[in-house]
C-alpha cells in the first residue's frame, strides 16, 4: 500500500496536511504528514466534554457499554491491514508486528466485551444479624491515556476497551512521534460510535501534542485516572503530580528485562527466544530482553550461537516480508545506542555487532545491527534501559547469584528463566525469585498475551493494564452494608443506646 492508499483506507485526508506537527517515517526520515496540535487553551473544554459524557455513560448498563467495544473490535478487524500498515509507516515496525499490534487491539476488545457482563463484586459475611455486606464497582470518571511511540495504538486500546465497559470516557494523548496512527484509530472508533448510535459526545477524544498537552490532563482534578505509558523519566514527573491531587495513576514505565539460562536449558529453544525478545521491534519494546544471565558452563556456547544467529538477521525496510529488523524510531535513538556501546566498552564490555547499517536499507532511516555485549559485571550501562537492541551477557555459577543479578536493577517489568529443572523453575517463580511483574518459564520476556495483567514493579511504576482484574483500576470500589432487620446493632459489640 502507498502512503496515500493507507491514509485513504483509514479515512484520513485533510487531517494529514497543514498542521504544525511534522510527522516523519522512521523508514527513511521522510516527512509523511503535518497534523494540527491541540492548543493548551482547548484542554479545559476537552476535559469538560469528557465530564459531561461521563454523567451519561455511567448510567448505560455495562453490557450495553460492551456493545460499543464489540463494534470497535469489528471495525478493527475490517481495518486491520490499513492500520497495521500505518503502524509500520509511522513507528517503523516490521509488517507482521504492525499487524500483530492491531490484533492485540482486537483481542482486548473481545476480552472487554466478555468483561462487560462480569464486573463482579463480592458478598461478604456480616457479623451483625439481619445485615448484608457487599462490594460494588462503580465508574470512576474520565481516563487520561498518555502513550508511548513504540506501541502507538495497542496501549490506547488496552485502556479504552476496559475504560469504556467500566463506564469511563477516555481522552488520549499519543506520543508526538506517532499522531497519525492515533488519528487512524479514532476514525475506526468513530465508525463504531456511529453504528452504536447514542453514545454521548466526548466519550472518546484525541488530543495531539507533546508533554504540555499531557500535563493538562495530569494536572486536572476532573481527570481522576491517568494511565501513562512511557519512560521512567516521564513517570517521575507524572506520578507525583497525580499523587499530589490524590488522583489515580496507572504507570507503565521502562523495563530492563532479563533471561536466566540454566545448564539444563533447551539451548535451541533458548536461542530462538533470545533472538526474538532481544531484536524484535528493533529492541524497542518495554519488554525487550536486555540482559542475558547465562550459567558459566554454557555462556561461551550461547554467545557463539547468538553471534552466529545475529549475523544472518535481515535488517532493512520494515515493509518487506523478509525483514526482521526495521529502523530505530529516529537518529537520536541510534546515537544513544552508539554512546551506550562506548560506555559499555569503557566498563569492560566486549561488543559484537552494533554498527550502523550503511547498505541494503532505505537511506535516511536509523538502521543498526543489534549488539551482543559480553560484560564482566552488571555495570552502570547494564542497569540502565537503552531503548535499542543491546543485549548484555553476564555469567553466573549458582541460581541464587543469577536471581540476585536479575533483581539488582531499578526496573521490574519482565523476566524469565530457561531451565528443565523443576526446582529452579519454581524457585524463580517463588517469593525469593524474580521481583518483576511478569516472570516466565521457557518463554522469552516479551510478547505478552492480553489475558494476563500487564505491568511491572519498582521503576516500571506498579501499574497494571489489560487482562485479569486490571479493570478494577478503572473503577471505584464501594463497600455497602444493608440492614434488613428491625434492630440497629453496632459492629464490634459497641453499645450506644439513647
Ligand atoms: P516518553 O516518556 O518519551 O513519552 C511517552 C509519552 O509521555 C509521550 O506521549 C510524551 O509526550 C508523554 N510525556 C512526556 N513527558 C510528559 C510530561 N511531563 N507530562 C505528560 N506527558 C508527558 O517515552 P517514549 O520514548 O515514547 O517510549 C519509550 C519508553 O516507554 C521506554 O522507556 C519504554 O520502556 C516505555 N514503555 C513502557 C511500556 C510499559 O507497558 N511498561 C510500554 C511501552 C513503552
């Protein structure tokens, strides 16, 4: 599909010209659109529209709210190829990953439709006769969704599918690097809204711009939930601001994900998992494998296999069917990768790969070979998230040592162990094992399914999105006690007779 065909298929026309925000494709750095930015002065009206939509939407029965999400899922299925192609064009993901991102949107819609009939509360035994206690879940209010460039559409959908069935409107501020995919997604949402018929105006809104536009959401008492996905640097600003007004923050921040490879591991499987997790999306996933902690008895063998596998990886235009590694999002990202490789060398690292790609890829894009870096210890470079395909390799002798290394970083998103030893696997998953939000056995750290709650601990921010009971983050919990007796007994046997 040409750029114009992609825009046309999604219903984007006048919106892609004439604005002040210039959009470049990572494929070749060419300008692909100019879009209008939301003025800071418009933000109070946007938030007021969401508040008034909330007053109506919260009264719509949840299964009917689910109907809107079902229609969104249908529209996404119909637009999958076009939106996937736009993800490739604007974020630089290879074709199958662009399509995979849209599939993730469809999957969360299906999940949320079922959820719309399952917003269960508890019935709790009361200590008082003739009393019933229960817990109910109520809509909370507008959700401000701030998203990162690397999952330009799925993160919005994770939040929106849940928020809508929970009775909450959504205001979305995408990354300033990926406004087009957001605009395309809103066109798809508009089709679902039109078919739904009577959703309130302002239920799903999009605002375009940089941090200042996000800050208007973050600072507003009328946006009770802020779901912010991005760097830990951003979370350090957003988190305290939301806490300062007693809002609720769902923070999905940086990761520094590790794999432990034990002596019993199936090395063929481990190598495949390592390569996908470390170089997929050109190392630009929050769950990308960044640290390989290999038992010293197999470390050299593993590094040899990896460097061989890396040498044959097709790097180039992400639109070509055979390409496995596309460009980094921009030249700044490549510069940061090169600088970090220099730092790793200065800290005693031995670098394999990591050179800019000069031929076989479109001119203008930031293409680079993924790097494997053998490190003598978990130095400062290793402890930092560099958003690029650098895989640091460390050795270990005992499982305790490996788990200590895995946990000894500020981030706590995803982790895994490759082992055929049950004791090792269960120890890794136990209270003394991985301290991350995601811990896998014989699967890489990246590529989560939507059924499980997604998120991480420590500097990853503690938020949970997507499956399991993550929906509770979008609702307020209310404890109810109903007295159907003719007495008024007090709890704990307290007497207060008048
Ligand atoms: P980023 O932090 O630069 O930007 C993310 C979003 O935050 C953008 O929309 C940006 O405009 C906004 N923003 C920045 N400063 C802000 C402020 N002060 N107030 C309000 N909004 C602000 O991140 P990025 O480069 O787009 O994405 C890469 C990062 O995102 C990586 O660290 C990656 O690990 C992380 N990430 C995490 C997850 C997760 O689920 N844990 C998922 C995807 C990406």
